[in-house]
C-alpha cells in the first residue's frame, strides 16, 4: 500500500511552470503538474511549434485588446493623436515566454511589445488564456512519440 502511494506521488513530483514577462518583470506565472511526463519530449519539435502557437495566441489577444482600446478612445473630431503618445524610448519593450521544468528553463521565446499601446502592454491580463496554455504544454511534454530537434535539423540540412 505504501509503495503504491509513493508510485502515485512520483507521477506528480515534477514541477512545471510557465512565465510571461515584459522587460524581465513577471506578468503571469503559473505552476502545474503533468501526468505521464516524458523527459525526452523537452527536445521535441512539437514543443517548439506549440510554443510558437502559444506566443501567437498571446499576440492575437494583445492585438484584440489594443484594437478595443484604440476604438474606445478614438476621437474622430481631433487631428491630434490623444490615445497613443509618441515617446522616444531608448530601449524596446520585450515580452518573453518561458517554460521551466524543476526551475530550469527548457525553452523560451521573445517578442516585441512595441506594436501595442503602452496602456495595453503594461496592463496585460491573460487569465482567460491560462487553461489552454497549460493544456498545450501538458500535451506536448507527455507525448511518447515526437520529432527530435536534432534529427529534424540534420534531416533538413542534408
């Protein structure tokens, strides 16, 4: 009985997390578990493709929020742009999305935030996207059959 409990517990001991940051500041961080985790799937092309889709989803969400904000604050009777002020920033704002296993970054993707109004990029709320993000990561990291990164790139270059 005790052995069965330890075996069940070991299925869930791996700590997984994803972090969305802007300029190094955490916007969203979530911890979760993966049933049937396959350590070798960290090196899969599917994980890289899925990360691209997750980032695309976040960018689409931010774009939609930007459009809503701009339409809500647009004044058609003014020649001045009162919604988005031109600021001369020396440094660009970057979002980073990373996936970690046991505290170690296994994959990270960076994208610019300068295409979104400051009011949107500094007040990101992706709460509605979290369940789908977690399920995509869980699905990728529990796959038994996957395309290995090294094989994929070796095949592409030959």
